[in-house]
């Protein structure tokens, strides 16, 4: 066993992670002393409705509401109020070759068809509604919040007048290009998950003259567009946390997207949603073959122990962490895989002894093998973070502690055969 090899750890902030097309939309925010604060605002498109060809002549508008269901996810103090405004996207305009004006999609996705936590779009200055709620994330019932009656009356009149903007999907996207639930910045009490396909806008109405008592209220329904665009915008600010100004880019001479653990109380961070990852660099990996003429690697593993105060029952540790290969500029080159091409993860281990904290084990044998087979020093490092399918829809965070008297929190074991004969 070679115990003289060292690891160098740091925290990396990636400013763009994919948050589109997830089953969960996030609203609210969270603040903690390890990574900082996040503010979540979901953006989505509403689909045009389907209506009868004829209507009674005595219909009367009642209200416009947004309806949604919680999906059970939360982080933070849900005994505190969450507030957000419902705001429409501004339509974009373009010009045909003959100079005539036409409307184009308000959402502009990346070339891969995705949107990111940092994506932003122009919103109307006027709100469709200001909502304050006490979240009930474990509730299974439908929740309704009233929106602008002026806007609701416009929709209602357009439906009765059989305006194409209500029934034609292309025209409806011009009338209402998209909707955002814009969370109040810096409230940071809690964030909750909303089931994406549960969202709809409803225009309630009644018949002015109705001889039969109405048991169930009548309404026109505009569901979320399942074939449209939706994503979670997640604003991140690391100020006031152990990461300091890692997320700030106002002054390139003073800011950086990487912070060594020596500058963060010996800890490195991970947080889904904000793009915070732990980086591990092993300076001596490529030089292992310099120990002797022939080196046969048997096994290499890294053990990482989370800081006890950085997680809790309301902010649990994930069972597995994704691992990526990154270059000197912290650009992801690939997900870390075995020689057979299967992904390799860092796996949580819960010791049977009650007084021993959980830790993560990462097999880095393949990483060492690749470095040993390389003719030159690659400069590659390993980066650990949330699983890809969770990065865009959770805000869970924790830190790895690199300081310990017996060095049991952050360690690496490398086993190999070394031929020392001439």
C-alpha cells in the first residue's frame, strides 16, 4: 500500500446545469452557511384549451386561478410563508423576408434542446397575481390560487367570441408565450416541489339563469403544455457562506469558479441545483509508474466523510454521487466509467456501529489505470456531485470534511505490485 500519495480537494461552481424537462418544478428558496442562498422560479408553457362550438348566452365570468399539486419534495423551514408572483413572458417579434412582422417563440433553447438554471427570459412588468402560501409539501390534494380578474375576463371573452387565440395552439403561444412563478429573492425559507404535469389555468364561470342547482363548479381548462418548454431557473449567491464569492463574476480579477478547501475551513461542498461540486486532484497519479520499473495496480479507493452538521433528516445525504472526469479548466470531458463503459459512482456506506458517521467510497482504480497508460500527464481530475437526473430539481447540499486527527475522514488507499529488481 502506498500511503504517501496525496489528494488535493476544492469546490467548483459550474454556472450552467440543465434544469429543463424535469418532472418537478421548484418554487421558493433556501439559505445555508455552507453553500449560500438559492432562489427558484419555474418557467413553463400553457396549452390552448378545447371548447364547445356553442355556448349558452347567459354565461358569467367568476374567476381565474392557477391549480397545482405538490410532489412531496421540500427543503428548509416549511412553517414559514413562501411568496411568488405569476408573470407572463413577453412575446418575441421577428420579420419575414418581405418585411412583415411575425411572432416567434419567447423561449430560446440551447442547441441540445435544453435550458439551464441560469437561463433568463423577458417577463412582463405586470403580474397576473401575487401569491403567498404556507407550503404543505406532503399534501396530495389540489391547490388553487386566484389570478388577475382583468386577464381572466379577457380570456373568458375570447372564448365566448371564439377567438383563435384560445383554441389554436400557435395563436395561443402568441397570446400567452409562457408563465413564470417568480420567487421573491432572499426569502430563502424553504423550497418545495410542484408536479409539472399538475399545473393548469382555469377560468371559472356560471350560468346566470340555471334552473338546476350546480354541484360542481364549471370552468374552462388550460393545462400545462406537455410538449412545450419548462425549466427551473435557480439563482445562486454564495456570499456569506464558506464558499465566499465563488459564484460572483462581477470582477474577474477577484472572482473564481474554484475554491481550494484551505480557503473554506478545510471543507468542500456539493449542492444540486446551484452547480456546486467537489473536485479531487491526485497530483501523483500519473507518476506512480516512477516508483519502479514495473508497477501493477491492484486497487485504489477514496473515502470521503460528510461533515455531520451539513446534513439532516430534512436535508438527507444521497445514496450515490455522480463522478465526472474534468480537465484543467474544470470542463467535463466524460462521466467516469469502468473499462466496460458502465458508470462508476461514489456510494454511501452506513457503518453498523452507531457512533460511526456515514461516508462515501469511490473506486478510482480505473482512473489510476488511465493515468498510468498515458504517455504524458493528462492534468485530469475527478469531480463529484448530484446525479444527473436530480441536479435540476433538488437543492440538497452537504460538505466533505478534510480535517481529522486520525485522517479517517478524507483518505486514499492505493494497492499495487512493484517490481524493484533491476
